[in-house]
């Protein structure tokens, strides 16, 4: 009877106040500040809370959030090496608290998951895999104990989605060693249900975090055509004072070819000393302007990024973009100087920087092809087609350029829903580039498979996917192979 009365008493407490896991007003203000990227405000609220309630086990969880977003916005490897030592002491503080609170395992899982995501950015794949496995086990156990604690679904949805779509590589190999697998569809469903159900509940304060992860999965993991519209819609319920909202909307806009919208969002983003410095947004604005072929504005933003950036990522990619600007301005010597910096400067933690270093070492691409590529990435498909149609394949003197020419035409025609013309050009790309180290031919075969699948022509789709898999030693090998294997599984079942 005493146990029953105790359980009833606990169930009547507010959900944010369980033992020493006290998500009180100070902690909520800190949490809200974190998701507006006002990290110093969050630190101030936590300092106040620490003086009032030093044993509140929500404090180390929120401190970890601050570290997580500090590292995401600065991209600083030195800061990462320093801050990662905080993890064990925070877990120890939480581990000594109330095991009967739904926040006990949840908080530990969140800390493990956040560090797993950061470590993977710097190549610490084995440690990341261990933390993902630990976080998943903690969330599954917590979900069994507290099935009505809906926040469990946030981490479980993210883990399911990311693990269900990992390309072949070091992190996937490490996770396979531990028998940890995911399911993209299930992960998306969990995040979608959570985003749709939080409004009007006691968990509504967690909505921006759910949208943050859900938008990332839609755009970068699932490559969903609905990523832009869904993200813009979900963000309507987030305050315009949130710099994270501006980042999410502009990032997905650039990724999905909504360049004009991205520039408008970035120009109107909140600024001031309250906000965490976020150099990446200048890089992103530079990409958007360049896709618009506004060369002077792009150059200014890329230069600003290099001046204010304190991190290790996107440096090589920025120099490559600056080199392209020189090439489009008919300055071949300027291109060579900046391409050389794309090789010698920066680091290769990010896939974009790895690819930029490769491209910077290749012979300079045709200005026509660069222009068409940028317009395509910007979502200006008619302009890209006009650019390509102003020349012919005979104008290019190498198989590399001819392959890229046909590949770019195929991509544009596919976006313009002219599938027969897309297939014709993709076939030409495979013809000229199947034995080259560039990704154009392999990705052309992959796209052919996708088109045939959309037409329910399974034999031709399977043939195209196999063609993509048969090509070896090219750029983006792991990601193209993973997508081709997934496509082959779909049409062979």
C-alpha cells in the first residue's frame, strides 16, 4: 500500500519536477535560450540555478546542451578536445540521482547521444558507436519503464533514422560490430508523430529541439523532397528571435534549391551580442549568392567566413568556391592560386572538404559547366538548361568534361520532368565516364535507376543500379553504392 501511495504521489507532481530532476523556470529559460542560440543567457540562468539548487540534476544535462551547440556553431577541434572531458563528470552527477525519475536514464542518454554526434564529425567513430549503443539502450529501457514519457521518442527516432541510412564506412562498421541497426522509415515516423503532438502538452517547450533533429533527418538523411516545405511549416511555431530557426530554414532552403528564400532568411536573421557567433551562416550565405551567380556578394560572404571562422570545417570548400568565382570572372591565374589554397589550407573532417580538396587538384572545370552546376544547385533549372544548350559536347576536349556535360543535362532534364531526355543524357554520361574517377557516371546510373523505378520498370531499374555498383574507385563511392544497394533491394523484392 505504501508503494502504491508513493507512486500516486509521484504521478501527481508536475512533469518537470521529479526529485532532483527539477526542470523549473530557471532551467526552462536556460533551455529556451539554448535553442535560440543565446548560450551566454543560458549559462547565466544555470549559474543562478546552481546557487539556488546545486543538486538539481537537470543542470549537467543543460550544460551539455550548451557544449553541444557551442561545438556545432564554432566547429572548433581544439574546443572539442577540451570540452569532451566534461562528459564523465556530468554523467556521474546524474548517476547519483533518483533512479525512479524518467529523467534519470533520459538525461544520460541525451549526453551520450550528443557526444556521439560530435565525435563522428571528428572521426572518432568507435567511441561514437559505443555512445550511440549506450544511448539507445538507455532510451529503450526508459521507454519500458515510462511509456508515457514521450521525450524518449526524440532520441530513438533520431538514432533509428541515422543508423537506418548510414553509408558503408567506419561508423557503420563499428555499429555493425555491436549489432546496432536502425530503420529510416521508423525513425521518421517517430519524429513526425512527436513534432505533431507536442503542441498544447506539458512537453511543448521541447518542440524546437524535435524540429531541429527532424529537419536534419528530412534533409540530410532521408533526402526527402518534402524537407523544405516541412521545415518551413514546422518552424512557423518557433519564435523569430531564434537564430537556430534562421539556420534551419536557410540550411534546408539552400540544400533544396530554394535560393531566393535562403537569402531572404539569412539577410533577416536575428543578430546582436546575445547570440552565439555562427560563422557558418556567412559560408551558407556565400553559397546561396554564388548559386544565384551574384559573384561579388558571394565573394564578400566567403571572405567574411574565412575572417571570422575559428573552426576547422568548410575552409577547403570555401577556397574552391572562391576559385570558381575567379574562373567565372575569366581570371585563370586567380583560380589557380585559390585552388592551391583549397589543397593546402583547412582540414578534411567533413565530406565537403574532402571532395573540395579532390576537385581543387583536378584540372580546372569549364566555366560553362561550373555555371550550370551552380544554377542547378540554386534551383534555377531553366537557366541551367539555357547555359548548357548554348554549347555542345564537341566543345569539350576531355572525357571528364564531356561526361559532366551529359550528367548536368541529365540532372536538369530530370528536374524539369523530361525523363526520356534525362535518361538519354545519363546514358551518354555513363558511356564517356564509366572508367573515370569522377562521380558523374556512377551517379548518372543511380539516377537512371531511380527514374526507371518511378516508372515501375523494375528490370531496367535493377540493371541501372547494378551498373552504378559496378563502377569502382570514384568520388562519393560509399554514398552512391549505399543508395544503389537500397534501390536494388527495392526493385528486387
